[in-house]
C-alpha cells in the first residue's frame, strides 16, 4: 500500500532540485509572518508587462552613464567627477519636507529645463496626494521625533 505521507523516497528525488524561497510559507501555521517580513504586495511580484518598461525605467541613469563616459573620453577623468559632485549637491537642495521640490537646479544641470515632458504635464505638485502635518514632518526630518 502506498503511503502518501511517506517522504523518505521523495527526499532522494528532490535533492537535486533548487528550492524556491517565495513559494513555501514561512510561518509556523503555514502562513506568511507579516510582523517579520512585512505585508505582501502583488505589485512587487509582477514582471514587467512590456520589454521596454525596464529600459524606460532606467533611461535617465543609463543616459547619465553614457554622458559621463563620453565626457571622460573627451575631457579626462576630472570632468565627470566634477559633474557628479554637482548633481549630488543639486539633489540635496530641497524644500521643507511637506512641500514638493521642483529640482530646478538638477534639471538645469541635465539640460532638461527647456523641454516639456510627460511628468511636467501630468505630475502637478499642487495635485499631489502627499499631505501631512508640517511641524511633525520637519521634526522627523531633523531627528527630533
């Protein structure tokens, strides 16, 4: 008689298989432990819907890398290092935490201040969903809370 719960023979068959961490439950009752690993998100588990989605998501970093390598070949090592330092300084300039920052200095450095894109029309900071208590957000940013 075949016992369905006998796993001794099954282990020898599965010893060469690769374990998949996301498929087996981690909790003691067969459920995911949300207190330790957080809530599951279907959005994180989805694959890109189109092959160009990843390319478009990484467009600006790839463009910056290409510009830095061209600049290094033309002017030497100091030019891309100086430009990266200016980018980092421009990214640190922010408004108060409860206000949206326009990043005008960064757009000017990249040369995208003279072009109108998708994000300029449909990403209006006045219609942003981010709203909070201004005093609490500033105190959190300064490390007082």
